[in-house]
């Protein structure tokens, strides 16, 4: 098994190196691009996606035998690092797992995983004030217990969070993330506050919280960033060699998407994820070697106000194509 796995990793690495070299970067940038993603902490291997048990929820056999603890009155806390984060009635952060599924809801964390990531029981959960109670649900686990879901995503605590308000589980293994009130991954400025009304005013680059796919009623499947904001490509850019035509004032309206962890990408079918070291010193995420951006004129997740602007800006499909562009 280890021989097969090592061979598989070698093939994957070789393919990524070939793609990165093919992208090509000029004007003093790295000749072969930069691999995306940070290594998981040594004590929390990325292969498993969870760490050893500990903290305030017990450990070992005792934790496995314990009944899942109910959430009670959910609340929303403001995290300096992550923005709005969903917590249980005692203020402990709730998490979601990338290896789970939301549609249909299914948990893929049990055994030792459930020791490190205690399941949140659905029993007496009450929606946090100001949130949509219809997003709350439950999923039956193999042991017959019912687990709380938010917008379909099973909810967990982290055994190494030993006090209310801690977010020690954020990013563990590249697969565990604090939950936002709507079940998405928590991310700073998820409500796009601070973007100037006219689309100007130096909007900040998108948070490096991942990429996923959203089904838009008009555009179909499109790529969004970790905040749910639509991702765009610029037809005046180039992928081979990798170049950008959006600089200076352009970046105020079209902030770059910052590099994201490769294992925090969900639903994007193309395999080309490399970092573009721009001539202006900014690091930018690419899809299939194409630089990607968000639009300062999009005020909330789901907006597509940048679609077709100037006949040069278009939303991006999961296979990195321009959505709705005429050939």
C-alpha cells in the first residue's frame, strides 16, 4: 500500500511540476511557479485530517464512549482572524470537515477522528439570533445517533479547544474549518463590508479560504472564493506565459484572489493550481495558469456584477473556461 501511495504521489508531483513549468513566468518571477498550500503541522498529519484527542472533551476510550454533546442555543461570535463564527451554547467553536458531504448530508468522521472532533448532537439545537433556522438539520450516524447539520454540513467541536472562543481546529490537515453561521467556512469580511459603493477605494484581496463551485441560476456552475464571492478571469491576461494586464488602478476594482491551499479546493475539475508571482510583488492564485480575481462591485455572495464587464471580464467555470464569453 505504501509503495503504491508513494508512486501515486510521485506521479502527481511530476504532473504538477510539468504544468507549472508550462505556465511560464516572466519579468523576474519564479521560472516554475510556486506550489500551492502549506504543509500540515507535524502533530496533525494532512493524511488523516485530524489530530490526537485532548482538551476539554476527554480523550481515548472515554471520549469514544461518551454520548455526543448537544449544541443548545447556538450563537455567533466575532473572531479577529475569521470574522463571524458559529458556536454552541457554551461558546465553543463549531467546525465542518471537507471530507464530509452536505448534499446529501453525510459524516465521514468516526473512530479516532470522532475522538479528536467530538460530534455535535442535534437534540436541542436552537438557531442563533438573526440566522436562518431552516439551515439547521440532522444526519443519522452509523451508531444511530443524530448529528447536527448546518446547511447540510455535519457539525463538530475540536478536542483541543479548551476554552470558549478558541479556534485551534482552524485549517487542521487542510480539511477542518470553523463554520460560519450559514454553514460555509468562516472567513473575514464574508459580508463584503468595507467595499466602496462605486467599486473603488482599494478593496482588499479575497481571503485565502479556498475555492468551490456554486450553481448560478443564469450562468450555471461557476467558481467562487472562500467567502462565496464570484471569481473572474480577464481576457487580456495570458496563461502561457503567465502574465497579467490588470495592474495599478485596475486592482482596485478587480482584487486578486490570494493563494489558497490546494486541498481546500472543492468541485473545481481542472488540476492546474499554481501561485503567480506577479511583477508588482503580489502573489495571486491561478486556475489552469490563468490569474483569477474577484470584483469590488459584487457586494455579497451570489452577485455576478462583474460578468461581461467591458467584454473582457467573465466568471470562471469549474474547468477554468470563461462563462458566457463569445469565441
